[in-house]
């Protein structure tokens, strides 16, 4: 945790007025969102599921009805309270996807500059893509662990779940609040 603290402190000097309280609320909700999806997967939920964290909760889009989401969210929060921090990172997170795209693009750009080639052959393209994926997956998990999620959620409480039916799917807004620490 010391590394994170120093990084955030350093960034707050670089970006004047940076609201760390807001950012940490989003990071905590992002951790709860991931943990909720992990609990739902453990309970056998299959199919498409997507989430998006905000400072006052998170959104989930899935086939699961409101009671299942509410139970999974409370279960996930309880498990995070007890220290199951691994629930807060996910290999399917958008962080990993974005990092893979960025790293692949940078690797292609670097290859083109080094070789002065406008369009690399298929072999180098496959190699560059494979290397980028191999590097970005573990790196993405570390970025989540230290920067985009915060598994210390002891002050977070679930205050409600709003659900909207969209065809065969549901859009859930899980509302959270934080008690003063």
C-alpha cells in the first residue's frame, strides 16, 4: 500500500485540485463491481455481463434479475470486508482490453518506425499481437490492483438497487454510500 500512497501523493502535486476522494470512491465501487460479477459467475450466471463504476455505485447489464444482483452484491461486499481482495480484479475488465489495444498499437507503430515499413507482413503482425496480449494481461491485472480498483471497502454500504428491464436483459444501478472514516 505504501507504493500506492506515494504514487497518488505524487500525482496530486502534478495535477492541482485533483479530487482523490472522488477517484477512490470510483475505485472502491469498481472493486465491488468486479467482486459482484465474480460472485454471480460462481453462482452459475452465464452469458453477457458488463459493468461500469461511478462515484456513487455501479451499473451492471446482465440477464440476472434484481434479487440475484442484490444478493450477489451484498455477498461480494461481505467477502471484500473479510479480505478476499482477489475478487476486486478481473481478467475481463475494460482496463485489460484498453491496455491490450494500446500496447498492440504502440508495438505496431514501433515496428513500422524501426523497419520503415508502411504495412508489416502477416507474420510480424501475429507476433506483435501475441506479444502484446501476453504482456498486457498480467500488466492489466496489476494496473487494476494498484490503480483502477481499491479493495479496502470497509466504509462502503449498499443503499439500494434500481433495475430497468431491457428486452431479455436487465440494467441495474447499484447505489453505494460511504460512512466517514
